[in-house]
């Protein structure tokens, strides 16, 4: 059996720093509840500038998950949350009916020239929770299960894997883990969720003997348990979960436009009008914002 349903190569762009987008894709709109995957950086930002800062912008109907490999970011939101995001931690912001946040590069990271790199994910909320109360929760690195499995360091971020469970609370069945393979290391991907994908963030690997370049998202076949190996070391992200409620089995879709996700197109239109007309709650201490895109 072929273990790979789809092989997705990143679409690179520059938004003040390099970003590689893997989801959504024409091949797969979602994997489990994940509807968005951006690989940010690596990038360095000059001292005394605002390069790399993401000004306040809104979200509805989704939860953002930020996980850094290096550097740091400062999160602020309309709930009054202020949280420095550092490597290994999980920061889960649930937008529900609406939230606004900014992500800025801390001054000390700019001054030292530290590289910033990480993964930004969106989880579509279940239909029953799309209009829920917004929230933000920070989970330090040491709260998240971490163990060795053969030649792999496994850092479980969300869900259950190989008998361990993460404390990160989400609204739907979700799997998310960071895998670091040492040179010559290998890992057998377990059949741990109905929909799964493996993202090769750094290093070249083989999957069941077939070469896979960095920057590739492999959407795995249901039930497949492929073996991934790295001759020179690699960093990967394992993601997936249950099929989104209201979707068709086989990688369905939500309505997505800009920073908004919903099961209802009319709700996206309302969110557009609310942001354009200033009806979202502001981020305390912030005066800038990203305007609604044209079109």
C-alpha cells in the first residue's frame, strides 16, 4: 500500500519575513481539524526596526497554535493577554466569535540577531464552538510530554500518541507532535488518527525508502504506518486528527477568507463588515492594525 495520498510542496512568499505555506492546498484543504500551516522563517530582524512585526488583526471560528524552533515572539490580544512565545512552548488562542491579536519581535531578539523560526497552525473549531468565547492559554515546554523513541525525540504538543497524552485542551480530536531525528535516526509513524500528515521542516528524509525534500507535507493514507529515516538528522511535524464535523471524509473544507474561518459563508461576510467598521474589541496598548484586504 502506498503510504502517501498527497505530496504538497510549500508555496513561498515574503510578508516581511519568509513564509512557506503548506495548507490550505489544492490537494488538501485540511488534515483533521488543521486548515492552515505556515512555516515562518528562519529570519533575523534588524534592531530598532519593526521588521517582522504582525500588527493587530482579527480572527473568527478558529484556534491558532504557535510553536517556535528558535527565537521568540510577543503575543498581545484583545482579551488583555501578553505572552512571550519561546521555543518548545504551545500557545493556543481560540478566536470563537472574534478576537484580535498582534505578534511582534522582542527587542532583545533583534539586538542579538537571533534567528526566528517556527510553525503557525490554525485549527478549525467545531461548528458548535464557532461562536464561543475567545480565550488564550500558554503551555510551557516542560508541561508537554517528551520522550525518546528509537532515534527520534518526540515532543507531544496536542492529543494522544504512543500511550502519552498532552495537557493542551482543544475542542476536537487533534494530533500534533514535533519529531527530531538524530543522524541515522528513524521513526515509525503510528496509526494514531483518522487523518494524518507529516511535514518535513528541516533536513532530508526517506519515507519507506523514498526520498523526501525539506519543505514537503506528506498527507498519509488512512491506516498506513510508514517508516521515516534521516541520514543526516531532521525536524518534522506530525499533525492530524478526526475529520472536521460537517465535512466530507477525505480532507474536506471550511469557508476561509483572510483570517476568518467558518462553516457559514454569511458569517465571513459579517466578520468582514465588523472589522471594516471597527466593531472588534481592540488590543490594549496597540494603535496600529492591518486593514481589510481589497477584493
